[in-house]
C-alpha cells in the first residue's frame, strides 16, 4: 500500500502439475496477465494444485518463486536479496573471511552447488537460465555491495584469478575393481553400473584406468547394501581385486578459466602434496570447469584451506 504496488497472491498464478512440478506455461501466462503495466508484490513458496488445493514448495521456495516470476516477465535481471554479500569462494566455517565471488557462469554455479557449496536451490537457477536472465545475489544488510552476478557467459577481462570457488563434501566410499583386460572387455562398465542401479545407489564419480575402475558413492547410501553389491560384482566380473576405501571426502576447485591455463592440475596437486595431503582419487570433467580430488576425511578442511591460500590469497 505504501509504495502503491498491487498485491498478487501466489495462488493466483503459480500452478503445479499433479506430480508436483511447476506448470510453467500456465503460470507464466497467468502472471503476465496479472502484472501487465503495473508493479506488483508477490509472496513466495506456494501455489495451486490442479484440484484447487494449496501446495508449498520445498526448501528455497521463495527464491524459486522469484526466479519463476522473473522468467515469466522476461526481466532484465533477477535480484535475489539475502543476508550475505553474494556467494563466497569457500566455506567460512573452514576458511576465515573468504572473498565473495564477483562473477560466475551458470555452469560454474551448478558445479559448485553439486560439489557441496551452500548456494541457491537448483530450481532457482533453471527458470532464469532458460531465459538467459542474469541473476544477481545481493545483501539486504549491505545494499551497496555488488554481490555475485551470474550469467550464461562473460566476455572476460583477465583479473588473474584462476579459481572461481572451492567446495567439498564428506562421507564417501570408493569401491575399486581391478581386472586384467577390463578395458577391452565389452559391456563391463555397463554390468558394474547396473549392479549399483539395482540397489538404488547413485555413482557420483567414476575415474578409471586401463585395468581398473573406481566408483565413488555416498557412504550413507551404500552402507545398507555394500556387501550385496560386492557379492554381485564378484559373481559377475570375477575381478582380480575388489577393494573398498572409506572415510573419503571430495574437494572440487571450480573455475571457467582453468581450461585455458596449462599446468593447473599440477599446481593443485603440488600444493596439496607440499602440505602432506595425500590424494586418493582424481577426476576432471571434459568441460574442464572443475578438478576434483578425493582425500582422507581428516584432510578435508586442510585441503580446502591449502587450495584457497594457494590460489586465492
């Protein structure tokens, strides 16, 4: 009322399918009709089911509602105001006073989120990314801070910063299968993945060698069926060696510029080695947006601190 804006109830435009997904076409059309040629204020986190019942969104529901509204109205930018000055380059519980990320691509944000960074809910990203709308995360308590700007791509001016952010997650297990001639045996990897699929265990990473394959999985999810999985792998593959390594943590260095800098992997491995941190697993995606290492859980925090101090400070 004070600002002269019109109140629009989320239930008037945010519509779900019966399976709980958002009916984007219907929702976008409804909001465009309600908000035409006027400023509106919209509450978040809920909408309407096809039978007329209210349904609340999951964690981050208000962020998701804002992103959907921005996409529906083809906004120039989606400003998400929160209590921090953008996304931090590392976990502040591990690194003292980490810097904010000034700019990141949507792909980098996805990588950081998947690797354990506490960023926006995934569903917040998709609506604005589909419409190529920039996302700006700002601090309500520090409104002059530019926060973090997220776009599909940037015409970069080189600021010398190699890594965009560092993230990680604990409590993984590595199941390593070794068998002579594995790489030339047709269908071996498929058989391995099918075993995990039957038990409902997602494979996070799968680094491989000529005669070995390592499966990185959540310790919590694999624990109830670990011996059943090992038994099936033994029966189907008759491996030369089958080994489980527990208490593993994953640390990911993410950055769009890493692909263009020779020797980045070597610098990361050297920095960790100089501080006595043993690398138990290495994985790098074909897009070269991230370099992932597995370390003993006791080295989780030190590994993040070493990488931050080596590449950011």
